[in-house]
C-alpha cells in the first residue's frame, strides 16, 4: 500500500473500532461506530458558524486549536440559573478542550486559526439558530 499525504482541511478521518482509519470527503454517516477527526482553517467567524450554538447529544467532543487563537463558549449546564453565564475557554495553538455530551457550544475566532475536532459520528449534532 502506498502512503500519500492527505490535505487535512479537505478530508475527514473515520477511526473505526477495529483499528482501521479511513480518509476521504468529510464523512456524514452518523450510523458508523468509531470516531471522526476533522481539521479546517477558519479565516472569519462565518467559517466556524460563530453566531450559532451546536450540541452533540450522544458523545463528548475534543475541540483543539492547532494554529491561532479561538474562544470556545459553553452554555450553562442548567440554563436560567441566576449567576450562571456562558463559560469561555480560551484556546491557543496546541491546546484543546473536551466538551461533554449535551453541552451547547460555539466557537469565536480571535485571529484566523486552524481548528481540529474529534467526536463520535453517532447521535445528534444539532445546530440552533443565530444568537
């Protein structure tokens, strides 16, 4: 088998339970077991849908800043509770955060950045309307 370079921003990776890794167009098949890894370069807030909240209801997610500086926002675990605001996590190059399943999240860029996420493809990644 010939090993060739893979453009991270153009491919997604599926890490299967049996130890196999498949690369290709960003996989959207929620029925597969294993994990998905994707990386992308974001120049503007539109590239990370900064004005939208999203949640993965079935799996934790790793959000990592490979290059640049981003802010990861998490909604309170118990919305409407007095004194509980959004949690802001600042990620710089080479850092990551684990977003627990069921936590609403959004990303904002401080500067153009390369972001990598890892999550299970199963279950609902849901997006909520703009802020």
